[in-house]
């Protein structure tokens, strides 16, 4: 499977496909060591780092780590905060600090 296919699978698993949260991150992270979990954790790291699961990151296999690193690096160039409703929460937290 190519990196592009892995990322596409991860996005499909990590983003809601229907309902009012369509196109946003699912409320809960997909199961550990899946492409969806790697994408969810990477995007959440840019939206609300308080929700990133250290266990998910520690126990990722090498191919899931590749997807995580790709999405995480993309977050340096693209605003990933639009994928989460936590962006409003982070604005409040950053205003308090």
C-alpha cells in the first residue's frame, strides 16, 4: 500500500462522514494502531494537544508512524485546526495563558 492510500484510509477512518460533524474529526479516536488513529492523533495534536493519547503514539507501528509524521508535517503548512471543534476551546485556553 502506498503512503497516499494509507493517508486516504486514515482520513476516511478519522473524519466523520455524516451528521453535523461531517468533515470534522470524530469525537473519539479510532482503535489503537490503525491508520485512522494515526491521522486522528496527528490532527488533534494541532487542534487540541491535550487530547493526544500518549499510548497511541507510543505503540504505533512503523507504517502508522509514517502516516502520523506525514500529517503532522503537513500541519506546519496547512491549518489543521478547521478539522476540529476544539479550536474554540483552544482559543479560550490560549487567551487565559
